[in-house]
């Protein structure tokens, strides 16, 4: 299947700082990228959807000024957690989808964020 | 909003046994997907289903898209230790990765005893 690379795989940051997570589609053009958050022992919850060149669409309850999403190219989307707090500690996962009926979204390997 | 009910929440089985898990929805989906997630990793797509009634296999895995489009099941035959992980079903209104986000079930945690 297609390859989606997420970086970093884990990060520890101090409370109040900002963290950027990258999601890259390595072998296809990702017209849409999705960002999910997963708390321990829970399912994936969609945070936002971004289409290349457009503003991201955020799910209800997700602060767009806190979770900045940029999808400037067909191969890269970034999620920046601004002014991180301990409650933002979670597993963040991106998925990328391309054109075509048979092109399902593929997931990155996830980023474990710990805010101390 | 749309919700998926996935059951069972966890299973603890002997190696070699068959496994069955299912998802039901209050809404219709046009695509059903089954993923496996290992600890600290992103989900990996196992099987994708696009048509009501479709039965698809991937090695020891078999999944079906329910006729009503509101349910799907996943079977694993002759389980082995590496089947351990969390299995998620996901429903999608559209087709393909660009057509809409996924609604995930809560997952089924599978443990296999050698």
C-alpha cells in the first residue's frame, strides 16, 4: 500500500511551548489529509480534515487556534500544537488520501506527544 | 452523530482458534474498513469493502459488508500470536480516501495465548 510517513514518532515538550508534527505522503499525491487524536485505550477521534491549498475543517470541540494545520502541498501536512499543556498529551495520527475510488486513506505511524 | 458499535471489546483466545468480531451502525455507510493497530503504531488497513453483501478475504482474514450497509464482520481463522493487537472497524460515507473521514469503532483488543 501507499506510504505515509509521520515525524517525529515521539516528542516530549515543556508546558507552554509549541510542537510541530509532520505528515508526508511518500509515493502518492494526498489531496486530503486527516488528523486524529487517540487517548490511551480509546479509539481514534478525528480532529480536522485538510484539503491541499484550503483551510482545514475542524471537528466540533477542537480549537483551531490551538491546533494549527497547514496543507500547503500535495505531499505534506503539518499539525502544530500551540502552547501545549499536559492535557494535550496524546497519540496523534495522520492519514492521507489520494484521488481515485480505490485509493483508501493510509495512516502514518503516529506521534506520541508528552507535555511535561 | 454517527456511531459505530464494535464488539466484543476484548477477546482472549487460544492459538489456533477462530475469531469473530463485528460492527453495527445506526447509519448507512458506503465503505467499511477493517484496521489493525499495534501498540505505538498507526492503524494498518486489513480489508476494504465497497459493496453491500461483499465478502472479501485477505489470507486468514475474511470480512463482509452487511446487506443493510449498517454492519460488517471480520473473521480471523486459525489465530497465531502475531494476530495480537487492537482491531478497529471504520465506516466511511464516501468512496476512497479523499471522499470523507472515517468513523471508527471503539476497537476489539485481541490477545492470543500460545
